C-alpha cells in the first residue's frame, strides 16, 4: 500500500524555521521525482519545490528561493523541506507529491495528506 506521510508542521513566528518531512512507503522512492506543494486558505495549490530522483538537482518557486531547501534521503525513503525566514504568507497546508520516472513500474502519481504550517505572532 502506497503511503506518503508528512510531518513537521506547526505554529511558528515570522522569521522562524520549520523542517517538514515526508516518509514514503509502498513504491520505489528513488524512481520518483518528489515535490512539495502548498495550498493556502482560499488559494489554489501551488508548487513550492521539486527534486530529482538522484543527484539532488532541485527547482524552486520564486517565493521559496533563498529561504527553502528541498532534500531527500533515498536510503530512508524520505523527503524534506527546510523552511527558513518564514513569513505569514507561507501559511498553508504543505503536501508532498511523488511523480514516477519512466523507470517506475506504475504511472500513478501519489500525494500525501498534508501538514499544516501557520506563521503568526
């Protein structure tokens, strides 16, 4: 059974930091492009950052560049998002997403259930 379980969200003051984690099971993690998305209240879900299956190549949304760092540990089937200098506009539910490469057995995309991040005084 495929699972993506996010954790690490919470309430943090502006300027603070959080580290989100996403632990995967049920598929070959190293064959998937992994991403973090977020959905703020009243807004569409948006891409935050993505990372290649191996090698660490990453892309970031403009709002995340210079403040967030995406990483992964394929030995632990884990995806991370280090978020620094958080702003109130970063308040959202954060989701991890797994997209298969051509080497994966299944063409299906997987989503986690999300973890809430609230940036407020």
